[in-house]
């Protein structure tokens, strides 16, 4: 369902590292001076990949800043992930296709400009326009007129989305190209935030010091060193900052960040290095956080290769899934910072959002005898050997791939039934995946854009979806996804999506491995530290002693 422009983002989504991501080197000036409501929190960080335009930021480091500086129509509850109205007074529709959005009065940007319907409509039109080359443009694809402002090929035939209309200062309408009952819940993603006139009037100046409408303002940014954010005293929202600000310090090595934390020179590390997991509880005690995040890791298969797209191969994939000892691998390799997967979503969705523990059933449960039986009934592994490709330049991929292969080889009684296939760099690896060059399995995964079951299923498994790298196709699955999107009742929509997910159990287009946890550690100088369902710290809630 997604357009070609989204393939670039898909590479980022699938790039979710299975080990801690390196961040950088700090300046060692401690956790800041003073405490209480004016105390400054110091936290590890990495330079954003792109300038902080909301529709052009699709990676975690930039996303952390946007989440502090902006508020949109919807905000995801930092504890439950539930989509709740923020600037939206209401988002109503009688047919799940034509929506009327009314804004709360009294919201302004930090420069004093009022947030209006135009603040949203202009920002969405900017984000969708082909000429602006925004990485998150595809998030506007459901709005009527997207194919005119952002065609897959050729030049744009329109400058604005025909589906967006401003009614008055606090009201606008959106017409979608199809029924999508859960669309309002997607609007908490950062691409949908409003932008002030200053963004367009002096774009370079805005990029050097972004102006938003969130609980923090940016005081300064020294690339490669730090960004200083300070509490906005006049912030109109209820989620006001409970500290004086946050100093984000760039680290090129998160082991260095961890050392600074344990030495008392840093307040927060929001990604504990894999090499420290064995020691972290002894080092930090209850100041170590290990909590589920909206990330799942999988093994994908090449359905563009005929030998993998047969009924026999389906049995083999089911057997391979049952041959992987997930509990053992998550305990021994990941020190319980991963949870064995039993469906294709994430526990952070909760039951109301579509997570159903055990949906995969026996097909995702280790069973040595049944696994071997299914693989043999299917005629054995296509090509005689399962090769699991992965990028060798980042993450602890070799360790877990070797562990998965050892589990499969143990089941088959053959130490060459499964082997790892390292590819030099992530760029090379993704190039092979996205151009269908691999003829066996590869590591894959997904980090949610928004906490809905739809986001875990449609972009990955719908026929010709841009993140469906294996080119799996199933008409029954597609029909159920379409039916779910058209449901006016959210509970019915979720149930229908789960019906579609059950098809994944029998077809096993990818093997779910484990849910990835968010991990963090903090100093005894701060309190009320937590990670949201996206594994990002809830900075505004942190208090300084």
C-alpha cells in the first residue's frame, strides 16, 4: 500500500539494531548544577541524521528532540501507548473516510504565534510535496491528492493536497482515498505536527534553531557535541516539564556514555551497551530499566524464488520456526533484554491495540521432534542449506544468527543445515534485500511508527507493500486488511486485523523471533525516569533531586 518513496524509510525501520547502538563521546561536565524544578538533566545522545524538520526526521536521535519540542493533534500515552487527543478537541467522521478536525483554543508556538488549522494544513502540504524531498512524505499518502503532489514518477501536477480544507482558524477537514477508521490514531507521529510561519519565512534560520509548541525550547546546538533544551515556562499543555531542561550530550561510543554514568558525570543513558548487560544490575540496581518496546525482530524469506513459494516450503518455514529455541537465545545472548515472540506485533500495543500473546501458538514454540518432522515432510530446506544473511558492520548479529543456526542444526542433526551469511556493510546488505538479490533467509525487523496493529501488518505483508521485501502475497490477507481499515468500530477493526494475522501462522512469510526491549540507566541524582513504548525517555517527567 505504500509508495516507492517509502522504501528509503523502510531500510531504516528494518535496520533496528539487535544490540545497543553506538552514540558518542561526552564532555564530562557532570549532571549540571542545581536541583529541583530548575535542575538540568544530562543525557546521552547521537547527532540526528537530518535537520530537524518533522517530516524529514525518521530516526531515533532526531525523534527524541521532536518529541520534546513539538506537540500534535494526538499524543501517545507515555505509559500505555494509547492515542489521546492533545491539540485536537475532536477528530470526527461518519464514514471513516471524511474527517473533521477541531483544535483546542489557546495553543501557541514558543515565539507567541497562535497554532491554527493553517499551522497543520500548511505543514502537511509541505511534508507531502515532492519538491521538498521529505523522508516521511508517505505518511500523507492516504490523503486525497497525494498522487498529484508526490507522484511515483514524473513531476508533481499539484502543490497542495486536494483532500485538506481549512474551515476556520480552529477547524479543518481531511478526505482520504479509502476508508481508514484508525487513521486518527496515526496522527501522533511527528510528521503530522504543526509548523509556525517562521518555518517558511526564514527556513535556514528555523533549521538552525527550530521553533515548536512543546514543553521545551532549543537553547543551543553544537553539532558533534551537545544540544541544550530548556523548559518553556509558558507552555500551555498539561504535560509541563518537571525539570529545568535537558542537556543532550553526543557520544560516539555508548560504552563511554555508560562509564560516564557510573562515574557520576551523566544522569541518563537511554541505551545500555550490550557489553554491559551482565554487569548493569550490579552497577545500577533499581536504576536500570528493561522494558518492552514497539520493536520486533524476524527472519524473512524470498518468495520471489519459486522454491520458497510452495506448500512444501510453507511446512519447512513452520518447522524452522519450531526449531528455534527462543527462550534460550534471549536469555543467553541478550540477557533477557528480548522477549520470545508469539505473534507478529508487540506487547506494547496491549490487547486493545491488537497484541495477542500466543497467537502464533505451537508454530512459534520450540519442539525439536515436530520441527524436524515438518522440515522433512516439506522435502528439506530449499537448496539444502538455510543461509541467514545479516550486515556485519553494526550490532551483535553474528552472535544471535549463530545461536539460531546452532538451534536449527541441533534439531536437524546436521551442523551445516544452517549457516550465517555476513554482508560487509548495512548499505550493501539493504541493497541486496531491497533489490531481491538474496535466495535464502535474512534478518529483518520493524519498529513501530505508531502503536497500532495495522502498522505491524500492512506495510510488511500486504501485496506489493514497499517494506514487503520478500514479495509474499496472499489475497485473503489483503482482503482482511482492507476490511479492517474500513471498519468504523476500532474493536472490530483490531479483531479483523488479528484474523489477517492468523494467516501468517499458517503461511509463515516471516518467522517472528523476539520483541526488543528498551534499556536505560540513570544516576542517583534524578528520579521518575521511564521509557515510553517507543523506548524513548519521557524527559518532561524526570525530576532532579
